[in-house]
C-alpha cells in the first residue's frame, strides 16, 4: 500500500487508466457483436429464403435452427458484454471518486442521502458534520441508506462508549489496507441498487412485511382444497378411462367455490413474493460475497463477519430456498399459467402458507445480516478515509482520565484542502481547564475551534484524525460557533446565542460519565462592548473548573487579564503580520494574549475612513 499521498494518487491514477483501457476494449466488443447480430439477422433471412427454395422442410428447419442458435448465442454474449460494461463503469466511478475525496472535489463526490443539517444537535451544524460539503459528505462511501445512517449515527453520538469505539477502530485499522475488499463490496452494492425502480421495495419495506404477524389460518383451507384437488384428479382420470360419469365437473365447481371463499388468504401474495424475489435476488450477491470471502484467520474482521459463515446463519442456507419459494409464489405474472396451476392445485394458498412459515425463519437472520452489513459499510467509509489520507492516525480515546486530557501534534482540519492546510500543536493538561483564544479578524480562531471539534468527533466515532499524534480522554461535545438568528421564531442573533449558551451550561452541569468539551466562538458578539465584557467575564468564571474543558475565542483583549483571577484559564492567540501595506496570517497558535489588532488596518486597506 502506498505510504504517502503522492504515491497513492499515482497508484489510483494508474488504476483508472487501466480501467479506461478495458472499457475501450469492451466497447469495441459491444459494437462488434451488435454488427454480428445485424449481419446474422440479415444473412439469416437470405439463407432461409434459399433453403425454402430447395423445397425440403428438413433443410429449412435445419437452417432455421442454426440461425436461431447463433443469434441467441450472440444475444447471450452481448448481455455478458453489457454487464461487463456496467461493472467497469461503476468500478471507474468508485476509483475516480477516491481522487475526488483526496482533492475535496465536492462536485464529483456523491452527495449524502440527506443534505439537511441536523437541527438542535450539540455540535453537528457548527462543525460541518452533516449536510453538503460536510464531513459525512466527504467520508460516506455507503451505497445503502442504512450504511450512511450508521456512519451518521456514530459521528453524532454524544455518549462515548470506549469499548465500542476501540472495537470500531480496530476493525477500521484492519480494513484500511483492504482497498480491494472495500471496493468490491461497494461495487456489488452499487450493481444491486442499479436495478431498483421506484415501484420496487427497499429493505425497510421488506422488513416491515416480515414483521407483520400472520392473520390467517391456512391448515383447514389447505386440507379442504387439497382433498378437493385430489378428488378432481381421481375423478378426472376415472372419467377419461371411461369408468365413471363426468362427476369431475361437480367436484371442480365445489373446488372453485371453496377456493374463491378462501381467496382472501392469498391477497397480496403476488406483489409480496414478486418484490421479495427481486430484492433478495439482487442483494444476495452482497451477502454471498461476505459469506465466501477468505478472511484472515484470527482477524477481527473474520470475527465480525462470522455470522455470514456459520452454518445456522449463513445467507446461502436461507436465500436460495426463499428466492425459489418467492419465484414459485409469483406465478401470477402469467395469467394463463396462474389459472392452470390453481385449477389443478391450491397453488397460491400453499405458497402463501409456506411464505408465512418462512417469514418467521427469515426475519431474525435478515435483520442480523443487514445490521452487520450496514455497520460494515460505515466501517469501510472510515477505513477508506484513513486509506486516502496516509498522514492521518487512528487513536482510540483513553478509557481513564489520564493527563493530559487532550494533546495533538500537527492537528489539521480535514475539510481544508491539503495544500492550504496549516496545522497546530495543542496540549490541554487537566479537566476543568479553560482556554481563551484572542486574535485579530481572519487570523484563524474559528477554524481552530472547528479543527479541535471535528477531530474529537472523528476520534470518538472510531475514525482517523488529521494529526501526527493525538491523545484524548472520552468527551461529550458541545459547540456554539455558527449561531444564527431565527426569523421564524423572532430571535435576534444575540438571543439565539444566549439560548445556545444556556443549553451548554445545562449539558456542563448535568452529571455524566464523561466531561464536556465545549467550544464557544466570539462569545456574546451580538451585544455592545460593555455588556459583552461583563457577560463574558461572568460566563468564564462560572465554567472554569467544572467537569469539562472549554475553548473560547474572543475579540475582547480585556478578557485576557482574567488569567490572573481564574487559575484554570490560559491565554492563547493567533496574530498577523503587516509588511509593505500587505497583511499575512500564519494561522499558528501561540501562547499568551494577542499583542495586535487589525480591524482599523483592514478598514483602511479597503478604503474606509478610519479617522
């Protein structure tokens, strides 16, 4: 596996070239077979005409048989070529998307299932976890909505479970170099989804159907109709043998009346069985792949996927039987065949009974298969993210409250392009610490807060963090960064911020297993200087030393003096340099309060009056 970005990029680019070459070859075969089919059709008409002129039916039939054989062979070959085209096109898309994710080329990255941000979540909106151009948008490689939902749930989970996080990280670590396994799984999922129409069931619809308890009893009806069908057969055979009068007419009428009386028991059979057959036939390729894959002995992935291989829960044990049964039950696709089958036997009733039995048998295994598959899709998303970013590391949160509570070197923001990214080192020694960040406009305060939050979110989800080293205890997260007013509720920006900070205090004061890591950007920016200073001072004194760690940014340099009053408070800052009338930013975190301001300079540079 390539160990750096440039080598990985080159490897993926070379793979794309090879795929494109294969696509060109397959496309040429597609055009060639199309011409062959046209030639066989045209030549076949001429050959049949010549054969007919011989006046020999045997020769004509022989020529017709040969032509049909060649034509259908070409049709079969053409279908294989088209399937190969589809596979290669999807394979190219999967590999091409890898490059897009490396470059943050958002237009080429498939959008997340839901582009709506999470409302009222403690940190999702502020840290760009969901929505378009978000962390979820960048990471999510799942094809099925269940996999995307699982990844989203992990990223938004604010109740750290160190055992589960460690298990996820260990699986992500194993999956990281397994690019072929991940891409093959994604390819099979994409192919299975490509056949779905708007009228088709999804997995949620199938699970709802399986959940529906039986409301009919089939035993008595089957015994009655089975007996009448047997009587029809016996009386029919005896009548044809000339041994009895046509009593079969009367028994057949009674059979049809009884069948009609029990028709409610098979209502919806065709739709349910037809939908189940289509869905499971497509999805079975994914499950069989997981069942047959040669996992490394003793690996955590082998343990995680064990239910696909165990005799009592392996998919092949269930799926072939269920698909065959569903196919038999969907005989109503042909009205003639359906009428004949049900006239001779209580066909629909029997298969309704069998399907009702197998619903119970299939329900629990299918739920377990899907649960593991969706988790696996989410794990593959995190592993793919780690693989595409060789400089990122996997670091599970420390189960004990060891010190420092957070430390990182070369910490960067994963949603900033690699070439533009500036990284920082940070260490927070104790729980209860309060970090006050001062700095000029555009110096990087807000981005740094988001960098801390998004990397903590990644760590606590089991994913890789954008750092050279990273250590943190499990935290709950809360942020007040991108506060907006609400026209619907009639809230000003200031009042919206006050409500958000009230929620922060509630979370901070609530008893919990793990402390709160909170981020506040430009505290009380929506009010005047005097009241902002009073309110900010009171807030900082209140939260210092509580069960949590706070990082608060501000423009108010006066707040830096609180370091003398609040033992837990430490000043950090960002600053800029101005040379030859031009302003430049380092975006580097430095100790102490900010020694400069730049608001008047920016106004002057843009031609505004400042005197």
